[in-house]
């Protein structure tokens, strides 16, 4: 059998086609055979890279996390603002509004009750995203726009709450319940000396969950 000279391109193609199928049919209704047929590859070519459909899903997740991390890094260097607090507010609003950063959210929402999925999200938020937030908070302490004495811890708790606790899909909440928690987060962060949750951010987050069908229907 001829050796694949372009394994990275093959991997990218598998992830691209799998993502499209997961989005169209849903993760649970998509089989490995569906992916093989859509790719026009042999079963061996798929299993050379992934042992299961779940491994493909986690690769899709990691790809999304990597994009978000890269975007955060670029925004930190490019975003202009009067001070660090305003800079962070702009960055957070941009991240929530960026369609590519949330292009697979509808797929991942199906796995929200998967403990491994939730754990991966928690680790990613704390270990990868929070340090970027903390860095800007440290800049805010220097220019006086942010006053928290615990920028690292403040950034971590913010990421945990906004990614996990706020998520209406995980807790089967309605729109009003989610907005109330976002308002609480806004007041809490302000009380901690990091007034970074704007009204616009609350609106963008609540609308995003509405767009992906994330709210519990009225009883």
C-alpha cells in the first residue's frame, strides 16, 4: 500500500468532513461509516488517525480551543483602548461575537452532559484562556482601571462561571434564569474590582445560546 505523503492534509480533511456531518446530522446520528463514505477514504485511513468517533469529536474540540487561544493572543496585541479594563471588555465582546469561535457550539452542546467533555472545557478555560485574561488584569492594576488583588484567581473564576455555571444547556435553564446569572456575574466581577462584564456582553451571550437552541422551553 502506498504511504500517505500528506498525513496532515488527510487529518484536516477528516476533521472538516466530520464537523460538517456532526452539524448536519448530529453527533449521535453520525456513524464512522458515514464519515468514511463522505470522505471516500478507506476505513484503515480513518483508523490510522482516530480509534473512534469520540476521538474525532475531541479532536474537533481541540481544534476549536486552539483557534480561540490564537484569537485571544492576537486580540491582546491588536486591541486598542484607553485602559486595560476597556481593552478586556472589547476583547470579551469580540470573542463572543466571532462566528468561527462558536462554529461547532451546536455540535458540542449535544455532549454537555458528558463528564469528560465538561472536564475538558473546565481545564481549557482555566489553563489556557484564564492566563490571557489575568495578563490584562495585571495591566489594569498598573493603570488603575482594575483593582483586584487576585488577578489570576479572578480570571480563573470568571472563566469557570461564564463557561460552565452560566451555560443554560448544562443546567437546563430558561432565558430569564440565564440572564439573571449573567447579571449576578456582572455585579460579582465589579465587586471584585474587575468591572469587565458589559451589558453588551450579557446580550451577546444570551443571544448566542438562543441561536443554538440552548434554552429550556417553557413548562
